[in-house]
């Protein structure tokens, strides 16, 4: 079973239905942990403090662009950066800044950041799980 965006909600519910209690606890822990330790503090710092302060100093558009650049360069996952990581971080940073700018509330970027991080972690675990299943099946096919 592969999780695809085009697969519809039924594939997603089948996937969740196949989880055991340990997987559910792990994903719940990751969801809460990454939200409280990463998404919430980063949004309070970047949007709540930095973007609001820069908005008063330079105006809306300049603050949006500056905070997008700073958030994209900020090494929140790795200590080394590549151009591809920077290009992946830029749209997310811009959308989070835009959400704060349009809503004038931290709730929209916090929830979006939290869900984006969780979905990223979920898909990485899912990909590793699928890769392990493929390797197990490949080994079985070789021995048959």
C-alpha cells in the first residue's frame, strides 16, 4: 500500500487502519514533540517577534521578504546547507510569513508549520517502511 495524493481518502484510512498501537503512539509522540519543540518556538520567534518588529521598521513587504530569507537560511534541520535544501525551504518560509501577514495571528502559521513538519516526518517513516517491505519481498523472490 502506497500513500499517494491521488489515492483518495480511502487509501489513507486503510493505511491508518493497518497500524498497530506502537505505531500510533510513535506518530502521536512525534506530532506533539515536534510541534512543541520546533513549530511553536520557531513561529513565535520568526513571525511573532522578528516579522512584527521588522514590519514596524521596514513595512510589510520588506519584513515578509527578510523573514522569509532568514527562516530559509536558518539551519533548522542540518548544519550544512545545499542549494536544493534552500530552494525547498524558501516556499515554505514565504507561505508561513504570508499566513501571518494575512491573518495577523500566529495560529495560522503555527498550525501550518506543525502539520507540515508532521507530514514530512510521517512520509519519511512511510518511505522507509515501504523500502524495507520492498527489500524483504525482493529477498523472498530471490530465494524462491
